């Protein structure tokens, strides 16, 4: 079990290293995530940090439904690796942004 937990934390850390250049995230406390694919990957289930702007790197392969529920127009989500909402929805299913009122920028 320790190996799986360590693997999940490592995957989270690697997934958000690109964000570190723009903002400092603590993947263990800013995002909630659950293991998927037998622990080979993780799915972001929510953001619980205090930043008004987050960047989701192109290395993120799964975001759960309602992950940004309650976000308002004063908050921003930057999506790397997806040129538009359709591309992101195909990758993560449309429910990842359900209940989200944030500005979402797609960066291809």
C-alpha cells in the first residue's frame, strides 16, 4: 500500500511540475485526487487550494466530474494541451467543468 501511495504522489508531482514555473502548487494539499487504472494514474477530483488561477498541464489525463464546482467568474482555469472545450471534454468528459463559472482558457 505504501508503494501505491508513493506512486500516486509521484504521478501528481510530475503532473504539476509544469505549473511550478507559473505558480507554486502543493500537489498533496491543493488538489484532491484518486488513483485510477490500478494506481498507474490519478484523477483530479477537486481543487482545494487558495489560488484564483490554476493551470492544468497537458500531462493531466483525467479530471473527475464537478472538479471545479462552485468556481466563479473571478477565477481562471488555464488548460494546456487542449485547443478548445470540445477537445478537453473528449479527454475528460464534459462533467469536469459542471457547476464551474470560472473563465477557462484553452491553450492547445
